[in-house]
C-alpha cells in the first residue's frame, strides 16, 4: 500500500517555475528537483496559458466547478442571512 501523503497547495509562481525547469530539462527531472509528481508537472505544462494569466500568489486551479450551483448559492445565502 502506498503511504498516505498530505495534499499540498502550490502557488502559480511555483508552478511556473517548475514549468520553466521542465521545458529546459524534462518533466521527470523537474519532478525530482521540486519534489512533485511527474503527473503534476504534465498537468501544469498543459495549463501553462491559464497559469500565466492568474495572479502569481494565487493557488491556481484548485477547485472544480460546482455540481449544483443554484443550490449552493441558496445554501450560502441562507447561512449568511438566516431569516
């Protein structure tokens, strides 16, 4: 069984740094150098154009889209202003 690893968050500037290293070397070398998985490097390289347009200190692309957006808005509104 694989060891349990705590999930980490990475800022956009870190991801761009890893991408630059991977472009000059390769994905495997970048994953070893920065301590991330090669899959993460591949994903970040495929989304490089999105990362460049985001604020550098944002933990970019960490959330998916809402499954029930209208229901979530209602829930948040009710939690903020209970009547």
